[in-house]
C-alpha cells in the first residue's frame, strides 16, 4: 500500500499532466476528478492507519466491572 506522501506525489504528477489540456472546461473536470480521488485515497489511508493502531480502552474502573464495594 502506498504512503500518504507517495499518493500526494502521484497527484502532483497528474496535475502537471493536466497542463496539456487546452480547454478550461475539460481541465476543470479532470482536476475535480483527480482531487476527489486523492481525497478518497487519503481518507481511506487515514482510516486504515487508525484501525491498525486502535487500542481498546482497558476497563480498570471497579464500578464498571461490578466490583464496587458495598457502602453501609
């Protein structure tokens, strides 16, 4: 899987390739597609990293475990 930096570098290369388009409408349409795709890939990458590093909260609170001492 690509890193975020690699994704961004590929995006920049694609934007450079758009300079060959003469029609502004076609340029804008291609740019919007590239930008949307980059956003999707970056979001997926962020979610991937978060779930890989996710740690579950340890339940150390005795009240939540049902082990609370009974007070008179």
